[in-house]
């Protein structure tokens, strides 16, 4: 289906750029909804999931909250609040930073790593929808998105 049909567009877009913006927003919201549905049974938000993935990538080394913020997909997230919620769930641990007394080190716990393993299985199944694109098309789309943001290499 096309974006025009999906949103029941009555009049043509003013430009291909306007169509692109609408399509990107629509697709982003669709992908977010899919991700939320995947994470709901685990009582995790997409931002909490992002923090856990960052911590898994950093493991076994700790990372500060500021380090998490630098890597977050959603730069508007309150990383301290997210870490607090994950701490209550037992998915992360926090301890004093040896180099900076104002900072604290965050690490993923075994429970956090286990929940990610369970999500990984479901994520692989959900990623099947992405296979509507060939690997080459996926690379091209990703490259074009980088170019759009002005961050192409």
C-alpha cells in the first residue's frame, strides 16, 4: 500500500519532500507501535529497552548516566529516571564512580541480561517484517536516512 492510501490522502502532496516527511513520520509511528507491542509483556518502555541494550553493549564495563545519554536513541529521555525504574526492576545496578564522586556507574544485572535474551528471540521474529526489503535495499535506505540527517560517512 502507498502512504496516500494508508492515510487516505485526498489531495496530492505539494512536493515529493512533503510526501517523504509524512511517510517518515507515519512509518516511524508504525515501527514504534510494533516495538511497544513487543515490549509490553516485559513491562518495558522503548526507552528502558534502549538503556538495557546500551548497558549490554558496554558489559562488563560500567557506564555513567551521562554516557548512557550520549548513546540514547531518544535524546529527550530522562536517563536518570529510566535507570531508577530499571533499578527497581532489578535489571541494573548502580555504584559510586571511582573517578568522579558526583557520578555513579551503571551496569546491567544478570536479570537484565536474561530479559534481553527473551526479547531478542521475539525481536528476531518481528524483524521478519523488515525482510520485505532485500539486504541491499535495507543498506540503501539506511544510507539515505544517514544522508538526510547530514551524517553520511
